[in-house]
C-alpha cells in the first residue's frame, strides 16, 4: 500500500472500526488479557494448581462425587412408580430399547420397598435410605438423567469424562484445570478407593490436559481402609531430614527435566515430575489430613465409622470432608462395584444401601453444621439406573434411558425434584438431563460457561461437554 493510500484509509477507519472489523474486537482483547493474567499467575509460582478465577461468580467452590458403581435402581430408591404395583408381573406394554441382557427379560416388577414422604418438601424416598431421607430438604433430586450406553464401561466413561467411546479428561480434571486448587500441598483432585474395572484409571485421568490435573487415587476398591495410612507413614519416616529429602528431590528433578528437554512432549514424564514435587509438599499436610482418629467420637458415630457394615464408606466420607475443608477441589468416593443386581435385588440392594446410607447422611449433616454445604456441591449417582422389568427372578437390567441422581449444596435448590420418567420409570419424559447437561450444570455452579472452558488439542478446542450440553437453570437456587 502506498503512503497516500494508507493515509487515506486512516481518515475513514477509526480505532473502534478497526476493532470491530478485525478478529472479535474488544472480546478478543479481553480474552487475551484474561488468558495472559492466568498464565502469568501460574508462571509466577511454577505451579499448574495455582488458584484461577472462574468466568463469573460461582455458587460452588468444590465438588464431592459419591459414585455408586454398578447402577442403583431409581425406581427402588428415589423415583416411586405406583403403576408398577398395579401391573406387577404383566408384560412391558411397549418395545424395549437396546438392552444389556435381552434374553433374560421377565414381566414388570413392583418395588419390594415402600416409599414415604419426608421433610417439609414431602419428597418420597424408599425404605432403603431412611438416613438420607432425613436430609431430603437439602437434596435436589434429578429423576430424568439420560446416558448413551447400556454397558458399564461406556456408561462409566461418559459419566466421568463426557465420552463413552474416546479417552477424554475426567470431569474432576476439568474442574481443577479451570479453578486450580486452594491447597498447594495436596492434590487438587483426589479419588478414594476407585474401581479398577470399567475404564479404571481412564475415569480419573487428565487425558490430553496437563498431567498435573489428573486424579490422585487413594488405594482402590480392593484395598482395606486399614492399609491406606501406610504410604503416609512411609513418607514421614523415611529417615532423612527435610533438607536431605529436598536435596534428593532437586537432583532427581534436575535429571528428569534434562531428560524431558531432550525428547518431545511426554505426559507421563511430566506427570512424574509434578508428582515428585507434590509428594514432597504433601509431607507437610497429608499425614494430618488422614488422621481420622482425631475426629470426635460423636463425629465418627455420625458417619457410622463405629459400625462394621458402614465403616468403609464412612471412612471415605469423613476423608472427603477433611480434604475439601483443606482446600482439595474435587473429591470422589466410590462404592464399588456392588450395585449391579441382575438377580438378588432385595438381598444385595438392601446390603448396599445399609453400607452407604448412614455415611452419606453423616456427610451432608457434617458439611451443613460446618457451613461447608452452601458452597460444596455434593453429587450422588451412578453410570445408569435399572429397568422396571424383572431379570433373573428379582433382578433388574441396565437402564440409561431415565434414572435418578441427586445433588445437594453448592447453589442447587434444596428440597426440589427436577424432571420425571414415564409411569414405568423407563424413559425420561420431562426435563431430560443428558450427562452433557449434568456436566454443563455442574460447571455453571462452579462459575464456568461450559462452552468457554476449553483446551486446544489435535487442532481443535475440546471441552467436557463436547459439542452439546444445556444448563438446567431450574435447579439453581
């Protein structure tokens, strides 16, 4: 362009017009500034877990996910269906969708348990959960959750990561990626006694996100809680002074970083480097966080820690509370893998509910008494529900087409029922909440526009909700 032509263009193109006509104007400048501020904050500490601001004022600051691996039956717990009692034993009056165990189908089966109304809200809960029912006025019961897979593996992956076919970052990883962690001496995302089946570590992995955002597993489903304190004791009794341990770590990290510099991006090596740093910092706080015996006798009884049948899940729930009050951003407790009742529904659902009912109620009451429930989102549920037709005598098959999860605290409406299934409890028919919608709503409560919480990988921007997801504004207080 000649000098005269440039000067002529200047006369007609103001700064405002230039911004409007190039890229995205002020929005782009604002976004660039926000990204730069967050990057500068992380760089200033050298810690990817540095606290970061959400997109807007959040209602929740942290999440506790209570995962009932296997799939509790919604129509036997939180979604009463009188029609099943009326038509007990009769054939299902419509064609079944894709199923997991097609050849074992029986007739419609009424719930073996009675439902009662509880609290001022009058929400109905079955006899399986009398203690959780006492907290019903704090619950937001979502009776219309929908997933896309009838198999445990795909359904569990979709619940945890948003995808039932590809390896993606877990929802806990997305939360910590977006918010960082309030405690730099503990992992931002901890999963307690997770199952190694149906996706295993993929359910708490960071995928293509930096390795610092992956979940830290405390044991697994096959380990007794008495064994889980041993690694913490080992860390604090290694026999070296803090100065000697720091020197040892610095030398090891120097070699690791030199090795990393000589090769292309290696997420496993990056994760190992971050893990060593975090492990060193954890020695100052992790041992104390695990000292459940310092809890009062009244608190331990509140969770059922004094009873053999509830002790395991009580330990998990107490740990969840102790971790979130110490700044851990996302904690998952898993009751694995016990809820897959294709037969013996009465016997095994009774046992399972007895193991978790008191600990869950204890967690809700304890969080509330400590003023933590208001900004802690508690999420309860599984990869799918179960069918209204019988299988294997008194069992039920998998049902991802309409099932129940519930939330508490963290800005959701208390004592509220959202959505509904049909009269048989098979399909969600009112205010359907697909798992993408569940994730979008969770992120919204944490202060994020789910469409803007993205990470660029393989040439495009990815997000937890993929290309879908609607926030369920009706449940937000």
